[in-house]
C-alpha cells in the first residue's frame, strides 16, 4: 500500500463544507468569518482541475446547499439569519457555471426521477408540488398526495449511495474492537498526551488515524498517521493543526481511492491511495 499527495486547495477563508457529486466533482464551501459571505469552488477530485472558483450567488451570506443532483447544485436561503429554517430554491448547473432557475415561493424537499419535490406552507400544513429539476417548471398544479409523497421520499433516500465513502470511527481504549488496532494506536501515541477522541479508519491493508496531542496548556497539535499493516510500519503522516485551541473532529475521510484531509481550517489535501 502506498499513498501519494495529488494536490491541495488552500484559501484565506475558512472551509465550511465539502461535498462530492455523483460525477466525482468536489464542491468546497468557504466562508469569510468577518463578513459572513459564502463562496463556492469546484474541482475534479481526481485531477484537481478547477471547474469554477470562489463564485457567489445573489444572496451572499445566508445561503447553503441542499443537495447535488446530476451536476446541479440546489441552494437554499434562510428565513432568518439566526434560524435554521430554509426558503427559496436556486438551481445552479456546475458544468455550465450558471443559475438555471430560481423559485422564491417554494422550499426544497427532495429530488428523484428528475423531479424536485418542493413545498409551500399553508394553513393546513406543507403542500408538496413536483418541479422539473432542470427547467424549474411546475409539473402539476395539484399537490402530491401524502401517501405518494411518502413513497417518493423513501425512494429518494434509497437512491443516496454512501458505499464509496469511509468515515472515521471513534477509538475507545476500554472497548477496543480488536488488539490489532490497539497496537497501532499505542505505537502512535506512546509519547503523546492525548486529549479528545482518537479517530480511525481501517481495512485489510492499512490503518488511518488522527489524535490530538496536548503540547502545552494553550496548544494542541492534531496529528494524522497511516500505518501499512502488512509491513507494520508508518508510511504517511501529516500535522493537520499545529496550534489548535480545542479538539477538531472529522478531519479526514476516504472517498473511493482518495484520501481527503482538512488542514488548519483553510486547506484541503487530496491524496491517492494505492492498495
């Protein structure tokens, strides 16, 4: 097993969210913590080729992503800046780099069969209507029946495929899943003052892990390590946070044969895994 750094994405703004489309495009949401403005960039996750960089929607701050469907990003806005409730729909084509349509009356619910199911609030609750995902055309003026809506929602959920992802698990020393993991964790942390959770991902060939080392009262270092289990040795390491003030979870995950590392809140490192 080998690991190779392919490229990195670094920004002055804070990386807020990472999403991967069904065609392996990496969407990076960044936020300016002073102005609160939101920016979006897109790369081909394998090559690092830029599709677009630091674009903004008409609403520059109170906006987020609902989902990505067939290379169209569906954005929402917020009813109030300090409230999580969503409003409006903006459909943005990644490849064309432009807004296809916007609807200020509906709120995104879910998407399946090339149809967005969006709702409006009425005196008797939410009513859902079908909207064509590319054109924004309202397909029917009749609200979707509640029984049919439930089945469609189940279908949409079943279509979400996370089989290409591996996310970290929390290592618990008292209830370690097996002795094999324990030996690598102890080897990595034997001279460290560990604080917070140790997170790991493993398969038959390798073990990835990160831990936080309390260097001083005010300084915590977030360390990432990969062990080759066949050779029983460390083959890769990266300091993800040099001067963290607190435990930083969810600093890495694996997508297909790609390792994604989040470094210092403003950098994404992309590595290729060779089994």
